[in-house]
C-alpha cells in the first residue's frame, strides 16, 4: 500500500495492548498525538504477517496473583515509595497520586509506577518485558529507590550551593559595610 512497514527486528517481543481514547492530528496533518489506555501486556509468539501491516500471534503476559501476600506488599511498597519520591521533589501531578492510591490491581500499580520513573526507554522496556511478577515488582522497586536517592542527592547539592551562595553574599555585604564605615 506504499506505507513503510518496520522490520520485525525493530519490534519488541513484549508490548502493551491499548485502547485508543483520542487522536489529535498535528497542524501539518503528517503527525498525530494519540492518547491511549493500557489494557494488558502481551508476549509475541510469532509474526504471522508482515505486509501490508504487521500481524502477530500473541499471548497475554501472566497477571500477578492478587491473593499473593508478597506481591500485595510489594505493590503497597511501590505506592509508599512514590509518595516519598514526590516528597523529595519528584514532579508528579496530585491526581496521579490520588489515582495510584485507589488502584488495587498489582500489575496496574506496577505499570503506573514504572511509567513515571525517570528511565531510558530501553530500561523501561526491560521492566515491561519481565513476565515473573515478583521479579518485575522487585526491579521497579529497585529503580524507584535509586530515583529517590538521586532526588535526595540533588536536594542536598542545591541546599549546599544555596548555603555557600548565602555565605559568600553575607561576606560580600559585610566587606561593603566595612568599607562604608571606614
């Protein structure tokens, strides 16, 4: 049909099935912004058609067992750590925090948490690709803890710089006052 089809080697084997909520066309008509809502993660078993569009045989990634007490605890820990990250300076809309608190599905908590982590796309894709729920949640918690440590370090650096600037400014003002007195 004339439209380029990406080579299969450029596609990930794990992805997210989504529902398209809204399409906003760009000013030139060549681009669009698409608002989607994730439905489920999936694993590609086989590519069954490459043109005119890519079709694949998929299976849904295993869902976390909501009755597993360890996974539930890890989900709660993610929620708690997100609150800590916001306290330490992570920019996150208040409505996201409120919505996160109301989510009970463990996989959804993991997905939302992961989407707000400051990670390269490759690292986010690695987290998405983990099919063992315990391993996935553990890795997301590790990444979140690392982000919190970075936020704390940035806050300390800003504070130290501010203190040093204030000290330098005070010394300068005192020198100026001493000159004025003489």
